[in-house]
C-alpha cells in the first residue's frame, strides 16, 4: 500500500565519496529483499561466488502524476459513448497519482558492472481514481 509505505530520502553523495561499483549504491528495503531472493535462486545454478556478483538497486522512487494525452482522452470518451448507459453520468479522471520506481540488476563481469535488467514500476494506491485504484504496472 503506497499510503502506508514510509519513504526514506536517499542519502546525499558527493563526487569525492562516489564509488564506481553498483554495490556501493544505497540499499532500500525492497531492493535488499529482491537482491537476496535473486542471489538465492542464482546460487544453485551459477555457484555462490558468481551469485555474489549480482547487485540489485532501486535507483529511483518518486511520487508523480500520470495524465491522459488529449488524443487518448478523446478516444476513451468515444469508447464510453459507444457503450451507452454503462458509463452515463460517470466522470473520466484527468490524472492519476502514483509512485514510479526504477530497479536495476547489475552483474560484475571482468571487473565492470553491467546492467542485465531494468524494471520500471508504477504503483497506484487506494487514493487513485478508477480504473487504476490499487494497481501496479510493470514494464
């Protein structure tokens, strides 16, 4: 649930403090959980040492608002009119509050961290109007 989640601000890192490795990026609770699960699944397949070379980080987590583009809104309104009484009197929300996250999976290969996988997530909470109420979209 987005409303109940506690978001901790990312620590401010100066250029002098930067370590060039993915595993030096700050952890989040979700990121640590996912990294542990991925390593546990990978270890029997690739070995414990290779599994330790995997790092997962949530590199972005921000509140945002999704809005319909005018062309899409016109299309949805036309579809609703075609359905007749089913949507009569129901308004079409113009925006949907959400939390957007970006998750990266790295593997250290020959001393270089390589991005293996990128996951984009949009989480819509209970305060979001239908049809996105309490939905999660992944790409």
